[in-house]
C-alpha cells in the first residue's frame, strides 16, 4: 500500500508531517511518498531511523500557504506539493493522498484533477463524531461545499451511509438532517426541500436533527450543507478547548480539586482522548474519484500518523468502489 503525503501541508510542516509519516511506517507498515521541497524533507528524514525502502521523496518546489486563495493557488502554483501529490494519485500506483494543508486548495485540486465519481455533483468533507452512546457518528459536509442544493444532501447521505457501515462498522446506519428544529417544515428552503427528498429517496432517513443532538448518537449519519457543518465543527472544537482550559484553571485553585484530578487522571485522560481530533487524524473528502484525507492545519505528528491510518482503512475497506456503487443507485 502506498500513501502520498503532502510534506509541506500544515502549520508545522515539514517537521510534524515527516515525524508522523515515519511513525505510520513503523506502526502500520505502509509505504509513504512525501511530496514537498526535497532538501527540507530529506533533512527531516535524517533525524529518524526507518525502513529505507518504505519512503519515497518527490520534489515539489512550491507551497500553498494556509491563507492562499484556494482556486487561485491551484492555478498559480502548479508545482505545489498539493497539486503534484494529487496528480500522482491520479496516475495510479498510489492508493490515497493525505494533507494537513490549505483545505480549500486540497478540495479544489482534488475536484479538478481527480474529478467526481458518477452520481455525485459536489465533494463533501466528512467527520467522525464521538457520541454519548460510545459509538461514532459520521457528519458531512464540514466545509467543502458551502452553497448546496437538496440533491447534494441526498448524495451526501448515500456516501455517509457507506462510510459509516464500511469503516465505522455500523450495521444499517440511520441518517438525520441537521436543522434548527425537528419539525418537517423547519429551516430554510434548502432544508425543507432536502427533507422531502430524503424522505422520498433515503430509506435510512429518520428526520431532522438539532445541533444539540449531534453528539447524542441519535443519528449515525448527519447531513448538512458545508456552511452549517463548518460552523458546527468550529464551535465544537472551540468549546472543547475552552472547557479543558477552564477545568485546569479551576482545579489549580483548590488543593482538594488537584488531589481529585490526580485520582481521576486515567478517567480524565480517556475523556480527553475521546474528543481529541488527533486521535481521528483526518477527515475524508468524499465524492471525488480518489481517496483523499484532509487533516487539521495544527496537526501534531500523532494526528498525521492517524490520518495515514484513516487512509489505510479506506483502502482496506475498498471504500471508493463502494461509494461508486451506492452513488449511482
């Protein structure tokens, strides 16, 4: 199995990307192709020991910055690590592409270079969501397509079901539509029309889902437009980080609380692990004709390693072929 990794993607590239890739090689026995500025990538590789035959370095002189305009960057930086990496995936002989770089650029390059699978009009970014039921839910779209049509949400529901069943191991996953209320007539024109379409053509549809139900596990798959999904994701991330800071601040004020935290160290560690994005590594970009994983811009080596693990799982579960089969039904 060969995974292409954008060595220049993210706030701490190439250091964290190379470190995470080396860890993935050792733990998952995958071959890694690092695409980026060769001298910088090779300088990082010299810091580690790893099976030499498991790493390939492809030179890409240009870097897409995190604040670059997505489409303009793809047109103006044709020799970037994102574009060259996705072109290698397109050529064949490589199984997946992983990047912690500019999300918009990855989405644009994947769409232009790989194209869409039959039956899908727009790509969607998926996200694994921890729930109170100790099972995961899968949410789509988290920001790839901010202007959606009802048909796009139907297509997302099909891909989400395939992913939830094949990768998350959920038998007969249910589908909910993110909305401002549970009643059928709630929401904008998009949500109201999408509700009717899902009700008619999505056998697993269970109705609307409010934002406060995202983490309850009420629905195994949650569909929404990319604008709402991205807002929900960012609010959730910010809330989790703020709670952690507030808890630490309050505990440090009281010696008894410090003792209690020490006694609950294992429990708190497990709770933190369940909401830590680095545990999940990356978000699949679904709908494009290739396996693409988008990781957080602040990804640590652990997050990069786990993003590669996510790519490996998609390859092993033959997720792309299953998506194509479901999308045309």
